[in-house]
């Protein structure tokens, strides 16, 4: 009869202990794992950020860099090439973003090629009122109509643009929520001639012209901001 060997470090079995197998004895300590969150219907990197500034525009503002438009404020540009004033109003009404601090409207020149200043102004008033109603806590900035080097369909397009800007200026003069930005002085020379060096064709702005437009809009935001991020001083 063979004697039973006492338990040793090399022989962990005892008379009363069940035989261990490699399946229930871990070869190394279990690793700590981070508890995962339950799956979400929308991935975190896909959740849209609510912008503080929304720009509704025709193609004039379509090339604005959203990340660099205004330091410290998220910006969203919603633009449609060839859009009329009515088209831009539709963009506002269908927008899914909520609660911006500033809304910029640039929608006038395409309509000015086809309509009178009076009709453009009626459509613009409807657009501004729709924007005020949709965003009751936002400051509304009307980015004035820009001149065209070659009027389309109508030779008096720039006359309509001038008349429309004048109506904007008068209507916004005493408003606490709507600000008008007149760009004309930035796009004409000392003789009142439109500066061709700011356009890449006869209608659309090149990078230099777009820079002037953006600078004017930043200044407008500064004018209605208690503590502006940009303190733009006009060049002397």
C-alpha cells in the first residue's frame, strides 16, 4: 500500500479538496475592465453641437470658415446657392438648431435682380419676422446687400440694392434686437466705384472680399455683445 504524500507547494491537493483543472483555476489574476456604458441610439461624435451663431445665406456666405469665423463661439453656415429671400426664409423655418445667440441673414441680391425694392423689402420683412419668432432670444443681424459688378436681368440691380439697404437702415435704427450692417463702403473706392479686386467674378467675392465681409459681421456681433471677443478698430 502506497502512503499518501502530505501537501507540498508542488502538490497542492489534499484529501478533502476537489481536484482542480486548468479550466477553473486562472493562470493569472483577472484584468480590471472599465464598465462600458449602455449603447446609445446616437454616437457621441455624431451628436450635433448647438451653434451660438447661425448664418442663413445665399452663396455669398457659403465659403465662410465656420471654425474661424468668431473666436470662442461655435458657428453654423446654412447657405443655398442662388437662393432668393423666400428661399432663405424656408431655410430658417426648416432649421433644426435651437437657441443661437446671434442669427445673421444675407439673402438679398438674387431677389434684387428680379424684383423691385418695395417687393424685396416686403419679403425681407417677412424673413426677419419669421427669424424673430423662431429665435426669440437671439440678436438678428441683417447683412446688407452687396453691389454687383454686372447686374443680371436688370440694369438697375444696384439701384434696387441701394434702395433696399436704405430701407434696412431706417427700419433698424431704433430696434434693440435687429442690427443692420452696411457693407457698401467696404466694397467701393474713394470715387464710389465698385472694387473689382474684391470679386473673383462679377457677382461673387474672392478671399479678400470675403475677409472684408467677415470683418464687418464680427464688428456687428461686437456691437451687441457686452464683452466682445474681438475688439476691431477701423484702420486710419
